[in-house]
């Protein structure tokens, strides 16, 4: 595939999943373990929090509701618009505590430092090249207070998912799509590019009845293996305090599907 076409595919895969806040909210409504984890980490930090990939506030809003100032960075205009809509329903004290900034997480400069910097729920998997990671981690370091901490969670590459045939879809249960208002069949197609370590997922939605055509939403996730991510942190000026295999502080094992990294700036 030509490089320019692949670049467009990566761009679409980094944005399309976040163009529909209603679908995103419904899909991850039951994902609450990480919310509780980041709220508690923010309370322990005793200072302002910077969240990369704030989206429509799934994590930032609970942090702000607990009395903690938080600044959120995101590149998705639809998600940030939905966050502003949700903020209007919050008490004025919560609205004052949460500031959203639209921008590229590799480049945004906020001219302030934070006790805690977080990158929840695979936001770092949209850093597709080493230069992207280096730029992002440089911004993280610049935004950390002298004794600040950086916490990021990433899904662990699962060989079963990476080895799936790109010609055989994974069938999920039918559901009523919250934006379309239609019951749809849901199929997901997986195509792993081993040279770039990028997993391309095509989420296909096919209405069960009516003349409405099906549509597809792409998602592109860079796959970072544990030793690889540790090296990236190390060579970009971070010291790893610990890495957990879940949001309860459990160990990272062969059964883990997430890795939660706790790091500080290396002096």
C-alpha cells in the first residue's frame, strides 16, 4: 500500500471512533474500574491533574466532582463539544475545576505543571511512530511538577487478536445504535500490520431492517509490548515505579489484558 494512503488510513483510524460521542458513551458505560482508579490516583496526587485524551469527560468529570482541578486535552471536536454540553448540567464548582483544550497531545503547551499527568484507556495507542511517542513523552515531562507522576494504561497485545484472519469478522450481539436509532448487526474485522505494529479494526454496522445502508467505523491501535513500552519510557527520561496488571494494583501476568504504568521523571 502506498505510504500516503496508509497515512490517511492511520488518520481515519485515530479519529473516526470519536466522531460519535453518543455511541462512545453507550459502548463504554460499564467501564468503571479505570474511572475509580484515576479518581483515587488524583486524590492522592494532592494537586492539579492533566488528562490526555479527555474525550467527553468519562474520567475527568468524576475527578472534578471530587474537588480536584483537571485540564483535559483532546483532538476530537465532537467529543469536546459533548463534554461542554455535559458540563452545562454540572454545578458551577465542577465547571470551574474542569478546563478542556483542543489540540494534538504531541504538541500542546499549557505553560503550567501538574502533580499528576494521566493518559487513560489506550490514548497512547494513537502514537503510531517512535517520533510520535518521543514528542508526546517530551510534552508529558514538560507538564509534570518536579515531584509529579505519570500514569498511563495500555491494552496488552493479544496474539489471538493479532493473528485473526482479516477475511473473517468477529460477530457481536445486535443492539440499538444510540445515534442511528436502529437495531444493527455488529461485525468487527481485524487486520494487523506487523511491520508497523498497528492493529486496524473495522467496525461494521448493518441495520436489521429498512433501506438504510450499512456503515463502517475504522479504528487504528498501535501495539506496544511491555518491554518495548518500558524502554520507551526509560530512553525518554522516565523511571518506572511499578506496572500493574489491572486497576486494583494486581501484578502484571500472562493473564493480564491491560498494563498500568506508574512513572516519574528520571533525574
